[in-house]
């Protein structure tokens, strides 16, 4: 008799725990794919992409200026032409 009662309580506790977990999981998943959340995630991703794009452009302009300085210094510096005897 006590075995049956024990397993009844264990089964009921397990069923309650699984149903509670499943309800939470379904609510969180539905909330994750709600239009507000998706649009907020998309807006955040686009904002981060814009920041990365600006940083890449700034880095490219800096590299361009450095290379331009190198080229100008090469052109402005007179080269010695070896004299042939």
C-alpha cells in the first residue's frame, strides 16, 4: 500500500514539475519570437553593424592616408642616379 502511495506522489510531483517547466519553456519561446522582441533584436543588430561599418571606414581612411604619405615621401625625395663611368 505504501509503495503505491509513494509512486503516486512521485508521479504527481514529476508531472507537476514537467508541466511547470514546459509552460515556462513555451512562454519564453513565444515571447522570444514576438514582433516587439524580433524588431528590437533587429534594431540592435543594425545599430551594431552600422558602428562596425563606421569603424572599418575610419580604419580604411587612416590606412589610405598613411600610404599616401609614404608615396608622397618617395616621390618628393630625389633619388640618386648612379653615375656610369
